[in-house]
C-alpha cells in the first residue's frame, strides 16, 4: 500500500499523519461497510468506530505493511457486530443509492446505478460470511491470503466461501436474468468469475 512511513508516524502519535491515513482510506472503508450493512447510517457508524479503534490500537501493529489486513479485520468485526445488532438486511431503496455511488468508485463506465442495485440486491441474499468474502475479494481486490488474515480463518475456508457465494450468486443472476450485468460488474477478477469456473 505504500503506507509504511505513514503508519510509523501514526504510531509515534502524529495526529496529522493519522488524519492523512483517515482521508486515504475513508472512501474505500465506507464502501466496504455499506456493502456489509446495506444501510448508509450503519456504514458510517462502522467506519467511525473502526477508525476510533484504529487510532487507539495502531501502536500494536508490529508490521506496518500489514495495516490493510489489520484495519479491515477490525472493520469487518465491527460491521458484523453492528449488522447483527440491528438485525436487518434491507433492499437498497432510493435513499440508499446515493450512499453507494458516493462511497465506492468502481472505475467502470458500464457500472450504472441500475447494475449497482441489481448486484447489491443479489449480494444481500448471501449469508454475512459469504457476503463479506465477496466484498473483500471483488470490491477490495484482496487476495485469498489477505482475506484469510482479515477473517482469521484458513485460506481453504475463504476459497470454499467464495465458491459457495459464486454458486449462489450465479443462480440468483440466472434466475433474474442479471448475468450479463453481473459479468460486467465483476469483470475485474476474471479468475473467479460467475461462470461457474474458478
């Protein structure tokens, strides 16, 4: 990530560096939290609490290069806790669309709001563990190894969850005739596409 020096300065208590770290990672963190929670307000709470915990515990990071995995482990843990607390997975309505489009930049001209909504609604049908693996892999571009570090599980478990999630999403996309939109949406990770091949 190229954040080694920045993390080291944060560990020394440099508030300006922590502010820089926050602005560097806030958008991606908010997008991840939004996809996990499916609600803009909860996503903002997840990100806020994650950065507060990051500020409090950043000195405990022994390897600054491992910051991303460490931070997202915190964010996912807090996200799961908040989602379970609120115990709701709502379909994305108009009031949430703006939150998703501003929280995440998918860098593709083909990613329309309609496609975002269709894929988001499909993701919402997955269990939280499967949904999280898909988010970290496809939206955060994390490797299987890094995801296993974030979730604190074996790489084989990550692969199994990703396989199960792909199978379920494949069925949902076919059932709702969304496969073309989904293939465009997930094209950035072709080695784990939704065509049933890994």
